[in-house]
C-alpha cells in the first residue's frame, strides 16, 4: 500500500513541521538575527554615541582586540575564575552528596536549605556578601578573628578580590553539583556497592572505585552546565567589584559589557562577543562529542 | 569504616554545610532588624533588641511595589510563552526522528552556551531601533530566548518517559497527531509542565543583566531595583537590608512552597 504509506508520512511530516515551527521561528529571529547583526557590527566602527555613521573597518576590531593586553588579562581572569570555582564546587558537592545520600531520609529539610543559595535572587545574595565582606565592620573578618585568623581585605584588595568572588560562586553553586550527584546516586541500584562492601572494601574505596565511575554521566553534565555558567558569570562580579579593584576581576563578560554598554562602541564589543561565542561553541562541541552525551542523533 | 559511617561526624558536616548555605540570608534579615547604629557596630552584633522601624520605613516606598509588578508581569509572561513554544518542540524531539534532529537539538542548546553579552549587544541595538527598550514585551521576549532551550531540554526528557501506549491507543481510535498531543499527551505531561514553568518563572524573576540593560524606568524588575538601592545608598545598611529582605521574602516563600518542583526542574536535565 505505497499510496497510504505516503499519506501517513505526509501527515506526520506536516505535524513535525507545525510543532517545531513556533520555537524555530522565535529562535531564528531572536538568536540567529542578533547573531548576524553582531557579526556585521563586529566589522564596523558602529557606536551609539554617533548612531548615524557606520563605517566598514574590516578585521580592525579583531586585530585590535587580540593585540590588546586588556583582552588577554580578562581571558586569564575568566579562566582562573571558572576553573577554580567549578573545581571547588565539584569536590565539595560530590563529597557532601556522598555523606547526604545516607542521611537524606532522616532530614529532608536539609535539601531545602541546600536549594536556597542557587534559587535566591543572586543580586540579593550578592548584597549581603557585600555587607559581610566589609573589611572593618563585616561579619566575616569578625568570625575569622574569633578563630584566630588575621582579617582579609576581601573584595577591597586586588590580591583577594578574585578569591572572594570565587567564594560567592562556590556558595551559590556547590548545591547544584550536590543535588545532581545526589539524584544520580538515588537513581543507581545499590547492588554493586553492597557487593563491594561484602568483598571487604572500605567505604572510601567503594565510593571512589564503584560509585564515582557510575556517577560519571551525571557529573559530566553537571560540570558542563557549571563550566558554561561560570564562564558567563556576570551578576556577582558586576555588583561586588565591578571588575576592580583596578582590573583585578575584570572578566571577558565585564570587558564586553564595559565596551558595549558603557562606552557604547558596539563594533568593538561585538567583536569581543563573537570571539567569546566561538570559543564556547567550540569548547562545548568538543566536550559534548568527547563524552558522547546529548546524543540526539538516531 | 568507622570514620566514614560515624553518624555524628557525618551529621556535623552536613549541618555545618547547611549553616554555611543559610548564613548570608540569616545575616541580611538580622541586619534589617537592627537600628542604623547597631548595623555599623564593631564587632558586629548577634544579640540585640530587634526593631521593625526599617521595615516600616521601606514598606511605604511605592517603588518597591512597582518592582514587584514589573517582575510579576515579565516572569509570568515569559514562563507561559516559553512553555507554549517549547512544549511542542520538546515533544517532537522526544517522539519523532527526522533528518537534522541532532543538529536542531544542538542549535537550541547552543543558545544556552552563548555568553550573555554576545546576545545582549545585538538585542540592545535591535531594541533601540525597534523601540522595544524599556517595554515589558521586550524583556519578556529576551527572557523567552534565554530560557527556551532549558524548557525544550527538560521537557524532552519528560515526554520521552511518558508511556507511548496511551497515545497509540488514541491514534488507533482515529485521533490525528495534533489531537493526540493536545488531548492525551499534554494532560499527562501536566506535572512536568508545571515543574518546568515554576523553574522558568524563578529564573526570569532572578535575571539581572538583560533586565538592567533592556529595562529602564518603566520596566524595572526586582533585581534591578535592588541594584539601584545598593548603588545609591552605600551607608544605610539597616534600611538597605530591610529593602533587600522585603524583596526576597516572596522568593523564599516561593522556593519553600515549590521546592520539589524546583529541585526536579534544576536537576531533571541531568538524568538523561
């Protein structure tokens, strides 16, 4: 019955098209069009301080950017922030998940508390960290003092500013890794752990040799999301340090914000945005292919 | 064995971590209950007679209620629109195979990888030309763009776990694809849609950068309003904390009420 077959196929094809169309049209108009605008702007000297003139400057923005110390400084700061913050979050998150897994039935409210840092409005959390970081009246130096640790300048000094921001990111996002790993552990059947314990392996050995490898897919995905988001971090840096003191915490994101939104030089800022976009897309693709995750292909 | 399974040590670590998670929120509420002088005390005060004067003062500020109104419009509008656009696409990705499916999925996901400024600058230029700056619609569309990929990603997983049998039975009864989706699948998927909608509402409510740049005086959301307070009065800690507390109380209630949905939404994407 080839004729009937094609009618069914045709009905199915039009169904697929109609269902995908709304999302596709919106994403095309709101991501692809802006993207093309960005690419175009990045080859011009367009600035909103003089919106009536727009001149084609070729690759000048890109060559200026790649030869500027500001860019490489920002790239270095972004890399340190991303890797150190996500590294600490992973170690803490996995560690606490391992402990919490056995405990969660007794204390389900712990999960709610752990949810708060990542769900609360980040600007509000950032504001309270600003109070706590205050070098003279802040509560953190007071508590450190009680423990006999000498006070820190926190966000006020270039040496400690980036670490302070990492601390806030760790506070905010460790629970994310924690919840994902915990969910993963709950979804895994317990038999391999039980077998390993019966064979006389201690809990540490069991965790690292049996549980952790089985958690890899969950952890990989959590890491991917965290790396992307940490690379994109804006709120806490903008509010706590604005990229300072000096340029000590000026990440690529803040640099692009400064050129684009503060100086209104859209051409140059677009070039920077395109460089960041290409970097994330390439890194994201490599990460995805490597892990064979997100395999939507049939 | 002894160390790792020692219940008390384990609990101690978990409670210490819980205190660490909750301390900044505790501190902001505590500061809000101090007099301006107590708030600046050295060393910082933990025990004192609380005052509600700061709250009484900021509650009368009409700006705060305007921020709530803007945030509610933007978060409700964008979460509903994101669901309406995302659910059909997610269903197709979960149930049908077609040429270019993987690329389509990656393309949607790539918008999540895009650094916000890479989207913000063209948005700003386009909105400037189209007159969409400082409008609710403009911010709603921007938030839909930010969150659509998350919705598709989460719901795709949810749809693929629904049993096919009921849908198949309905299509044998003569329902076409659209009828099956609207009458059978959507009602079955309601719990998932609600969870994801709640998550998107919160993400949109909390979003700062786009709201800061694309909004201005007519559309100022809670995070942007809060940022304005911080910028203007750096000294008035007690009063600022009261404003900040007032602005996050609804969020905390929201989190407590919908914690199950949020945990599911925030972590659901990882279990595929």
